[in-house]
C-alpha cells in the first residue's frame, strides 16, 4: 500500500466531479481568465470576421515585398560614409 495524497480542502462545498471543483483545484495559470483587451479583440473578431484577412492585406502593401538584390548592392556601393560629427562642416 502506497501513501495516499491528502485531498485539498476547499473553502466551498462543491461536488467533487463538478466543473467548479476542477476549476478550484487548478493552479492559477490554468484558470479561465481573459483580460479586457483579449475580450475586446475576440469580440471585434466576432463582429468582423474578415479583420485578420484585411490586416494581412495591409501588411502586404508595405512589408511583404520581393527584394531586388542587384539594386540593394548598388545602393550599398553608392553609400557615402558619414563623418564623425554630423553637423560639423568639412575642414579643407
């Protein structure tokens, strides 16, 4: 016979096999908590189901572009090195 783990003492009387007992026995990070921001975003997604698709299209306009490596190499070669103090005029 092995040692039996003592049952946790609950502050409230609930049926041991009820969902409430499972929630009370869970650690804090498992409790079904949602912040106000998360609730707002979820309600926004439910009200406007196309929101994520529109966000991806907007991102594609500015960020998701093919890189022209030849043009990038030319830009790097044409770069003029910056002097140590930007606002200093060049001394000749």
